[in-house]
C-alpha cells in the first residue's frame, strides 16, 4: 500500500523536527524524547581523539604537544601543595552544604587552613601571593548574579526559551563532557547571549587531582564546540585551594563561587523534597527583601541539571525578579565587557544591561525559538574550514 500525501507530509515534518545539524534547528526541538536522543555532529564527532574520554577524569593527552608546552610554561608557578582526598559533602543543621568534612577519617589538615581550601572552611581569599580573591557575590546592591551550573542540559530548550522571553541573560557554567555530548545546545548558550564559563571536564573534586590532571580538567573544557575561550570558571562542589587557583590563573580563569546554595541538585537524593528546595529559594528571597543585600548583591548556586532544577527557577523567577532590583550575569555585574579571549565578542556594562541593552552588538540574541538569530551568530556557525580553530586549543590564546 502506497503512503498517502498526508502521511508523507507528517514524515517530512518529523524529519525536520529532528534536524540536528545547526544550533538554530536544535533550538526549535521541544520534545524531550527528541532533545535528549544522541546525535552526530561532525565538527565534534570527527575530533574526539583530540580530547579525553568524556565523563572520565582528564589527563594531558600524550600526543598533545600544545597542552604539554602550556603546562610546562605554567608549572613553575604552581605551589607545592599536595592533592587532597575527595571531600564528602555533609549537611549542617542549617541545611547548607557549605560545610564539608575530609575523607578518609584519618586525613589530617592544618586547622589554620594554609591552602585556603574552600571545602574545609569556605576560604575565598587566597593565602598565596599573586592570586585574586574568588568571586562570591556581586558589587551592585540588590543585584543577583544570575547563573547555572552543569549545562548544557539536553532538554534545556524550554528553559532557554523562558529566559529569552524575559530578555534575561545568565552565566552558564558548562561541563566539558556535556559540551561534547550536546555541542549544539552549548552553542545556543552563546547564541542567546549568555556568559559561558568553565565547569571542568568531568565534574570531580578538583583538589583531589594531581596538578597536571587538574590542568587537563580545565584546559580541555575551555574551548570546544562553543567557539569561544572563557576566562571564568566554577569549581564543582566549590572544591578549590591555592594550588588549583594557581593552575586556573595560568589558564586565564577567574574563580567564581557563591554565597548561598539553593540545594536544588539534592532534590530526590536522600529524601530531599521539593518543599525543602522551595524553602531554600524563599530564604534567599527573604534575605533580599529584608535588606541583607543592601550594600552588595548575592549569588545563589542553581543548576541547569535536570527538569526539576530548571523548572524550580522558572517557578521562582517572578519572586526573585520582585525581590532583587536587578538580575544579571556575573560578568556584567563586574563590568567585564571582554568575557572571552576572542576580541569579537563583548558583554554590556552593568549600566548598559540595566538600561535594556542585555546583549552587545557583537553577540547573538534569541527570539525564544532559536530561529531569529541576530548579529554575531556567525561566531557559533563557523564553516568546516574553521573547525580546527574551534576544537583545538591554541597555546597562544592563553599567553595573556
């Protein structure tokens, strides 16, 4: 029996809906079953040998002479601080996960915290000379440093559409392995005008790595299919000390932490309920309305991790918008107009952003459907002749 014209049309529409060849087409997919089905994207798939195995701890590849040369150039500036055992997150009586305890139990550490180890005592002012303090909040009063960890999530289109509908930009901390899995979703973050930062290759505790491996965790994440070289990063679990900060500095990366944890990632783990996460959001909102951010703004840790964490932000967005005078990417709050090594992409200043210019004239804007990209979209839609520039990290880019 021959197919009818109607069935052929339906089939054609189905094929179009599953177009996985461009960022614009990928941004239009809203069916979660389609969004999260693996796809082949040649600019990444043809170059996987140039990167570590996804979701495995990274090491410098033996044949990567550029990475080896860069590591050798910054190694003399790395302090002789020994790797630490992976901390085990514990919850304090206040419900915060900002307190950790080292494991194994026989591990001893100087209580004066000589390494400024965040996981030990939330130290954010390095004790090693020459290192910048971690960013933990934003300087503008009643301002929220808006951002999300653990992206790009394969099902984030509805969430990014929501942000676009609000003309809201954020700081996106992308995991290298996620970028390899979902390169077009990563490109959407840039095309929509968000600030892209590094969140390591495999999302492990950074202080537990040897120094060369910690370097690899950052190096291979810095420049993948997104087409830009970030200058900011966030350590998974906040786990950083002066050794890791020094490695990050060698790669031109500013460390960003937070001053309040939504614990949204804990939902469903150990019996954590939505009501508990709701309460964390409400506490942060009450902090704003009670004047605790009258002299400076705050950064709440939230995630692009799954449908719950993204939906939670959508639900509380109106309350956050009401409690805070401004909600801006972290870089914007610091007037960091040059967010990447590349000079053809800029962020607006804080004053420009709050005046309505949420994307610069060299960045791309989204209509909410991913189909109406404006000036700057070429930065994420490069021809095949430039793939090597996207996928291979150039040593020269880091000699800042």
